[in-house]
């Protein structure tokens, strides 16, 4: 490989990296292909692509035997979901006060931008195998975007019900753009679920919310992936946010599978973090009760967690009991500050996901989690899912943090830019 000037044809070694030739022209990169064996390369490229082209390249369907072994491949509707990054972040280590590098599992890298894809690929595939052509959900926006994406991919119709306030417009737009029929209603996610519980049979639609156990089966793959990436050695703690409590349920089921199969020796402890304004499960655990008292008017800025009556609470309790788990709640300000750190670490997430990092910081400060223990935080959604939250935090008048005035105007002169560096 060498650099060749487009103006004067001067050749320079690529090791002497530069942007411009001495004559002022730009460089092209020119490869030496004479030595390459084209047939060999074609085979290598073919092998690499064929791995990518089967459903088993998906980070969900790779584990089909543990998720839905009976499903015929023809029904699999996949966008190669999963295979999301697992990052060790020194910045988040320092923010949380841990002595160990904190791992972040970026479910935000899924095709529709949230962990819902891990479950939705399985639900939609299952619905199709039963002959359904119309799919539905109620949603604060991520479940609906994911459903809309898979339904359209399978050339099926989707009908989604979204609350008419306190959810992110970006998610509704994403859902619309993927082609769903979007119906907004005056109420919360909880009202939507209550409606389904009463009318699912008459509707004749395939329900893709997490009351559908096939969603949970797909979401188990998140912890399988974490374990596989870490060569089946899980950290001491898995920290996860909780709203409807489907994901913590899936985590618990996935961990049990891995333990039963002997892939892992012991279960990590689970820390479930809820937003203070929508924390009925945490309150139940903290008060030592065994019955959940729903919150009639949940509110948190982390809109994905705006759930007062989580349908999966009994299953979630099972996960906590089996893993000697803990719960905690964090304020919206703690969530948004933690989110700013996750964003700044280069990974990024939406507010609901950052509850994990805020929770880890709090649990370390309270010495519930030891500074020397290892932890992975599950980041459930993408930072662009809620650009209003970014706007409010970084540019809004109400911002009280160090990010205020973070965007400074500068002239494009060397002095001006150097004075910022
Ligand atoms: C981005 C995001 N994080 C976390 C959650 C909470 O997960 P769960 O409802 O499974 O508890 C949701 C929605 O449910 C979500 O959309
Ligand atoms: N945040 C969720 C709410 C929970 O939905 P479910 O899929 O677990 O039923 C959303 O994106 O709608």
C-alpha cells in the first residue's frame, strides 16, 4: 500500500502518513494487488459472507436450541440482532467508584436500537409460525419500534398503541416510519396491558408485549452472549434496569439455563434498578412485602420505565430470589447524570439504560456492592432514541450540571481552536 498524489503522481510510503502532498494535492491510497491470489480471496470473502447470511449469525438464533428448538427455519424473521458490543469502560469505573473496570453491554446496537429486538425476533417468528398476519403491542416506544420493524420485514401488519404523553417522539416516529399503524391513547402502558388482558381473544391479533413468553425466551440470549464473550466467566454482578420487568425475568431464566448446562459454575448476583417515580417493585422488596402494590400515576423522565404495574413482577421476584439479588431506585437527575457519563464514554444510551450505571454507583456507595467486585451493566437503548433528553440536558435552561454551556462557539482560526484544546 502506498500514497499517490492525485495532482503530481508522487508516490510516498503509507507509513509516512500525511493528508497532502508537498505540491498541495490530495493523496490516494493505492494497493499492490499483483501479488494477490484472486481465487483464494474469493473463497475467503465467500466464507465470511456466508457466515453472515444464515439466521444463525444472529446473536439470538445462534442459541436456537435453548430458545425455540421446534421452530422451522422458514419462519425465522431476523435482522441479525444481538451480537452487540461488550465494552470495558474506565470512565464508568471512575464514575461508579469501582476498583474494577465496569463492563457495559450495549443492546443499543441492535437494529432498532434497543434490547427489544432480542425478544421481538422470536415473538414475530412464533406468530408467523401460527399463521398470524397482524401483530400488536402497547408501548412506550421501543417495543413498538421493534415490532414495527420485524412486522414490516416479514411483510405483515402491525398495530401499536402508544400513550399520548410522556414518551419520546423519536420512538413514535421510528415506529411510524417502519410502517406501523400507530394509535395513541390517553393513559399509560399499564392501561394498554390491562386492555389486552381483557380483550386479547376478541382482537385476534398476536400480542408482542412481554406478557408473551416467547419475548422472554429471546431476551435470554443477552446473558448468553455476555457469558460467551467472557468465555463463560460471568462477573460478580449483573445490573439491569426494570420497568415491565421482562428483561430481569429473561436474565434470570438465561442464567438458570447456563447453570443447568454447566456452562457457568455459579450464578452472578442481579441488581435491579428502577426509576424512583416508577418503582413499585423496588418498594415491595425494600418494604419486605410479597405482593406488588401498583403505582397508579408512574412518572420518570426515563420514559421507557414509566410503568406502575409491571406484568412480570412475580417472575422477576423469582430471579431476585434465585440470584440473591438486590433492588434499588435512582432519581431522574441521577439517571441523567449517569447517562451523560455513558454518552461521554463513547458508548451512549437512552435515559432508562443509564439507570444501571446510576444504580451501580449508588450500590457501591452504600457498600451493597463491593468496590472490588466485578459488574456488567446492561444498556438497553440507544442514545438517539430520546433526543429531547439530550437537548434538555446539554442545551436546556434547567440543566444544573457541568454540562451547562458545554457547546461553546468558536471561530475557525488556529488560535481560537487551540485555546479550546
Ligand atoms: C430502553 C429500555 N430500558 C429498560 C426497559 C425496562 O425493561 P423491562 O420493561 O423489561 O423491565 C425498557 C422497556 O421496557 C426500555 O425500553
Ligand atoms: N419500555 C417498554 C415498555 C415495556 O414493554 P414490554 O415490551 O415489556 O411489554 C416499551 O418499549 O414499550
